[in-house]
C-alpha cells in the first residue's frame, strides 16, 4: 500500500512543515499502515491506534530527540516508532533481529527510556528532567501515562516526587478507560467522573468561548475555577500533588492537541494534560472489541475476524482457569487475585463463576501479593495469578509479607520461561532463581497439563504449608486427555521417567518435553540416557539427585529459566559436599537478556531446543 504523506516521513523533522489538514491525513495513513502490518505480524494494536494523534502532535510541537518523550509501557508507541525513522522496520516489529515491540534506548535516540511494564513513565521522566536541569539544558520532557497505569503505585510515587520538586515536566494522561481489560479502582472511577461530566464541560466551554480582553480572561478564569470546584469537590487531586491540571481535551483531535501542547509546553513546573482517546480508534472491530484487539494476533482486515489454528490444544492458562473453578466449587476458602491480567491469565473463568471471590486489583503487583497475604492471614486460600516477569515487582512483598509469616498464598506464575515476541522485558527467566532462596517456599513446575492440574489441587492440601509457587509457560499444552479426578503429588518428590545409563538428564517444567524428544532421537542411535522430571526446585529431591549422581557419569540439567540460580545451581549445591565423581552441565537461559523472536528461535539461542539437548547428551555419552 502506498501513502501520499507517510511514505515521505523519515523523521519528525519531516512533519514540521505539514499543516493541520495534512497532519490529519498523516494520522489516517499511519492507522492504515499499522493495521496492515499487524494483521499479518501480530502486535499490541488497540492502544497504539488510539494514540496516533498524540504521537504525531508531540513530535510536531516538540524538538525531538533533544526533547524527550517517555512512553509508559510502550503499547501506545507504534505511531511514535513509525514516524521516527522506523517505518519500514515496523514490518519486522517483534521479530528476531527486528524492532522491539516496546521503546528501547539502544534502538533509537527517539526512545528516551525503555519500558515493558506499566507505571514507570513519570519517575523516569522526572529523572530525565532533573538531569537536564542539573546540566543546564533547556530540554522539554513529557511522560505519556496510560490511565490504566494509574492503578500502579509507582505512578503515584513519581507524581508525588515531581510535584514536590517543582521540576519542569509535562505528564500527558492518555485516558481511554481500558488497559487490557476494563480499568478498575477508585482512580479509574474518579477519571471517569471527570471525563463524563457534561455539566462541567458545558460551563467551561461557554466561559472560554466568551473570552475577550485580558482583564475579562482573568476574571473568567476565576469563574471557571469556582465552577470546577463546585461540580468536582474532589477534582483537585492533581493540583494537590503539585501539578497544574489542563483538560479534558479530545486526544484524537490533532488540531486541538497541537494547540494545547503549544500553549503549555513552555510553562514552568509540573503540568498534567488530561486527554481522552478511543482505544482501537479508526478500526471498527478494534473499537468494538477493545480487550480482544489489545493484542489480537493475526486477523482479517476486512472483517476483523481473528485467524485461529483449527484443533489447537488447550493452553496452560485454560488449564489454570478450569481447575481453579473446580477447586473453588469444593472449597469456599479459595479466592482469586490478579494484577490486571484477568483475561490474559484466564482468571476470568473464576470471575464468571465466583465474582465475589475474584479480585482484579489493577496494575499493582506489590499490592496483589500483600493483599493475598492479608486474605491468607484470616483463613482464606488465595491464588495470586501473576505473569512471571510482573511478579518481579512483588519480590519484597513475597519475602516480607508472605514467606516471613509463613502464610499460605498459592502463586500461579503464568508466562514462565521464554515468551517469544514480547522479548526481553517479558521473558519469564528469573522466577525459578529469585524464589529459590526464600525460606518457607514450595516451588514447583509441571511437565504437562495433567501434572499441572494435580499440582494446583495438591497445593490446596494441608501438607503444603506456607507459600506455594506453580510456574507454567505461555502457549499450548501437550494435548493430553485430562483425568476427571485429581491426584495428590507428594511435596518435594521427583519422578524418574526413564532409566538409562551413563548420562542422567534432570529437567523441571514443560521443557522436559523437549528432553523427551531428544532422548527419543538418541535412542535411535543406541544412546540410552536416564530422565528425571524433578517437578520441585524447592524442596529439591536430593535423594533423586544423589541417585542420579551415583548411577551415572554425568548429569545434564535442563530448565527454561536462568541457568544461574535455578536447577543447575541447586543440583551443584546438593552435590558440592558429596564425594561424587559425577560431573554436571547446566542447560538453560544464559547470563544475558533474550530479545524478541519466536519461542523456537529463543529455545535454540539458549541451547534448550531438542537438537541442542540431543547434542549435549551425545557429547557426554
């Protein structure tokens, strides 16, 4: 598809000479290009469709990259990438050796700060603005904060500090009333009241339309302030934090955006511009199905119908959703908690069945953990469902509020291991390692869906004391038929899946299926290694480790987590004071960040695909 204006835009400098009508056309072309690319190369579409005018207006008014734009999360930033010299590369968005799906400092000077998790923009922008001031620069700094990010505590911490410092900083609150699922919380309700008050907005518009001479402007500003305070007794939350508040304006109106940004960009001190946008703007299927089109996968542009693989197995998220409902039907203590991943983590099943026992706490992982601890402290049995990379934010709370007090919170850790196109910011690489050294924790990972549902069940039993973690990957299960009845799994007990000689492969989690494939290939060549499904990293089955060491010349550990601190480290520690002649090799995620690509590509890069595991077995056999 050819575009009259977009094809000539290679940097923000190229849009400076455009008039408002041309900017409107540019925004339409960016949307069309974005939809065309994302239909066949999936990405985070909805939020970026809604923020096209914002990206264009910011680069039109500001002098980037000298002036800085900090995008919160990055789901909003596709238009920003397209007009900052990455239009053609956007066709390789989220692909190996292509563009990151999120802002990334090493990718472009226009990406002033990287972000994959929400609520970081204000803190980062304050740091950039303060650094500019200390160095005597006149840099303008803008933080683009999605309204969903206001459920995260870091946003408030940044606002609080920025307001107190009085630093020159503009926060653009991009308010579309939805993150992935519908936004929740008191701040969401407050913004909704603010943005939908027809009475206040009518009064404000009439007042400003009547402005004439400067003396009248000053007088009427007082009238507006009085009207605002009358209709919104609690609307001064931003001014209470030290910010001058401007808004609400239509964030999908490029003319209005440009005018407002020009008027306020040179004002001193902390400022907040509240804009209202439509997630999925300009593409009817995305506007009508905003949660689905947050990240829709491949879809038909004409109909908006998502392209699905026929006969695909259930996903591990489905197993979790189905199983927790079954467990909750029999145990009234069970409650579900998620930090804004209700549909992504499939806790939506629990919400439908038991809405009074299901809690979406917003993008607030720390709060989710401690809230779960409070529930557990008074006899409830909380399942805290969090993505692996997001749980990192609750690390202190896991130690201090849960483990230290030996409270039974069951953490179901979704998106563990390698996650594919989301890349380095979202890899579930570290949970095995960072949880292993915390006292009182039981840490386990199933090899397949049958073992997963049995682990979910077993975690509810009284013999599982204190915090329990169950990690599982993003993606499809093995396609096994699920038994009707759950089976108890003994805490800390590994299973020897295959008895062989010379080499023992010890795996944990679903990566064990790659080991099975590698061993099947090895057997064709007369190579006969053993295979242990460890299941538990903590408590580690030391008897199984010692058995493997005593009966084999070499142990290979395989994990889809950091090889530093995970299963490899645990096995080495278990053998360190034993007089064993057995050597140990660890296969897992190496000591580096793994960038975007397909999961098979990432497995190969880390040396834990079937071929790499087979090669290791043959080397030591």
